[in-house]
């Protein structure tokens, strides 16, 4: 069960607005949204920082994984809310799908993971645009974008101070399941050291360990985003865009993103964008919030010293040019 239409890749770092952006794409009636399908080690055969020079080595694995996306039934992957009507669903099948999501989410609280049925007919699949949203595979974006043709790849960047502030806030509130803080996750940091940017700056694990935690988070931001930017350079079907630009002009930027990947604008998406930006519910993972307030929250959350630490790290780096100091 797979679609022949171009897949849409929405890849970014954690706490970079990827969930809201994913839901904007999910609101289109011709898309099938898959939320973090590469979590739980399901794509471990492809290194987290896979070099594009070795892209051909991973083509078979990546294509096989992408073909499984429509049939995935994990609650988190296939049952992300809110849920939107689709052109490929009749009224009855849409409501069966919605009931399946509600039942799976309810059961998961008490009895563990339950499958979400999607009720998609095989004859409808060829016209469906699969959307793969990921915070896991930003370092793989260049390899995946070369392996899946046709496809459209989006690298989502967020201000480094916004990323750092949001990660620190989430950790202080116990929002993440990992027992290791992002700044102390040396296993992940070590994987970034084989990148061109890490070598250019002569980074070593010992140097990173000696840094302030905020500096380590800033380097993590630099190394992941630099690799994505380098790896998709010259690929006409991929682009980098800033989360903050979407926050300041949600409808305009969303329309340009849809145009880039050949999705016609729909009133259902316009309604969702307007609804999701009309108020701020204040929840950490909510897709309903004041986007400008969310984009600039770091200015009041980070100390002047931590802001200076972030800018000292990103200055002179390629992703740092996306965010000149104001």
C-alpha cells in the first residue's frame, strides 16, 4: 500500500514549530499526515547524520520505509490530532477513522498501544500526498531527498535562542521522556562531530563537554541545521525556511509552501491557519497559539548571559546567517 504522488518531507529540530507546520499540511484534504514515523528506531539502518556522498547506499532502505508510511497504524503516527476531513474519505469512512483514533488513544492510556485504522481505499491512494514530519531525521534530509523521487523537502529552521529557550523550558517542566538533558546527550553530540561544520571548527567531544550547557545546545543547533542546509544545496525540490517568517505571516507563507510543492490552496487549510493563530491556549505542545508571541518568547526567558552564549556560538556559521543579531 503506497502512493505514487510526491511525498512531502517536513524536517526540523525539536521545538522548531514542526508540529504546527505538520498540521497545516495535514489540513489539506488531499494529504495523509504521518507524525514522527521514524521514531522508535524504525529507520536506524540509516545513520542520523548520513553523508550525502553515500546516499546510494541507503536508497533501498529509505524507499521501502516510505512505502510503509500509508499503512502505519501507531497511534502517535497515524492518530495525531486535530483530525481533518479528506477528499479520499466519504462521510462514513471519515467518521470510522475518527472513531478509530479516539478508541486507540483511549485504549493506549490503560492497555498500551492500539492500532489506528485509516480506512483508505487502494484505488484512492495514488492521488494522496503523504506528508512525513520529523524531528528525528534532519541530519538525514539530504540523503532522503535524494532517495525519494519525486518528493519535496522542507528544512524548518527556528531562531537558535528560541530553540534553546524552548528545550530548557521543556526539560524544567519534565516534558521529555528522555532521562538525559539535550545538552548532556553526548551520544547524539558525538554523531554530529563527523560533519563538515564540526571539523571546520575543530570540535571534539572533550571541547563540548567543557562548555556551558547552553553553548552545547547552540552547537547542536548549528551542526544539525548546517548539515541540512549543505546537503540540500542545489536541490530544486528542497528549501529552507524560517519558522519565524511563518509566525509573522501565517497565511502568506503557508500559501508559498503549498505552491512550492504543488498543493493547491484550500479553504479548509485557510480556516485552520486562522483558527490556530487566533488565540494562545498556553500549552507546551499546543498547535493553537499566538505565533508572534511564541516566536519571541525566548527574549524574556533567556538571561542576557545565555543569549550572548548562543550568539557567540552561531556567529560566522552558515545557519547563523539566517538570524543576524538585531
